[in-house]
């Protein structure tokens, strides 16, 4: 695997995060959560303890993640289609001025940075938000928790990144 490659969650990967459809093990699930479409494999390896490269290779092979430049070879299209990039969603119940998908992405990324795998349930709740009102409610809860765990500065940074 090219360690300079940037991985993105596929539709199958997002479904696994949201619904636990395939019941990935803890280590695979943690690695999948860390895939953000921005960090290179090398950067991800710094965040994944143990056999991170093996975990990422297995996620790639099984269609949970793909190279951001296109679908990985050997990944079935029906189970590994690359998810639409953040900001391209429509019908989410938000105004055109507020990019809900981008806000959710930034919120989850910040949450993972502050709480790591311990923030998984909050990240899932944020990702499931379908409207601005639902997202705002989840973001407020998350901000309050970050304030308690990471301090007010981190909470303010989280709130700023959500765009609320």
C-alpha cells in the first residue's frame, strides 16, 4: 500500500459506521473511523496502534475504504462505491448557506482528535443528523462534553469548526 495515498470511506464504510452491518472488530472499526479523506495512510498509521497498515489494507480489500483518487482495484462496485464528497448532499433539510455535510465532517474530525475512539457514539450521532436542528442539538451536547474533557478552548474550537 502506498503510504502517501489518501483514503476515503466508501458507502459500505459509512454504512458500517452507522449501522454496524458487518460487525467489524474493534480495531478495524477504530481504523475505519479515523479515515477522513484528508490524512495520508502514513498520517493514519501514526494514529492507529499496532498493525495499522494491515488493518487499512484489509479495509481497502474488503471495500470499506478506497483511494480518494478512485475506486481501488478488486473492490466490488456494488459494495464499495465511493461516498459522495462532503458538501454535495441535497435534501438534508438545511439552507443553502449552511453546508450540513461539511459541518458534520468537521465536527467528527475534531471530536476524534479530542476524544479518540472514546467519542465514537457521539460521532455516530452527529453523522446520523439529517437536519440542521438535529445537528445543532448533537453539536451542543458534544461541545459540552468536550468542554468537560478537553477544556473550554477545545470546546470553542469545536463549535467554531461546526460553523454554528
